């Protein structure tokens, strides 16, 4: 299982708050994928922006290793 969290907004203060709280949100998803995680902030056109985060659960296959 993997977990995803994110927010899209045209409010810079909301994006700043979401960016500041993103690591906490990812920690809440840790049970969904304890093997790795990441975060990204995107500054889009004009005031529009997004913050996204994810966790990843590694699946080990018999023939190819990590997937």
C-alpha cells in the first residue's frame, strides 16, 4: 500500500501552512508505506500552487527484487 496527501490552492498563506504541516501529514500515512516517502511543492501559474507528499511500501518480487 502507498499513501498520498496534497493540497492545491491560490492562497499563498494556505500553501505555506500546508507546506509547514506536510511532514506531519506524511507521518500520519507512515503505516501505509514505511519504506520511503517524499514531498514536493509546485509553484504553478500566478498565485496557484500545490504541495504533495507520499509514502511507499516496497514490494519484493521473487524474480526481480524491488518493485
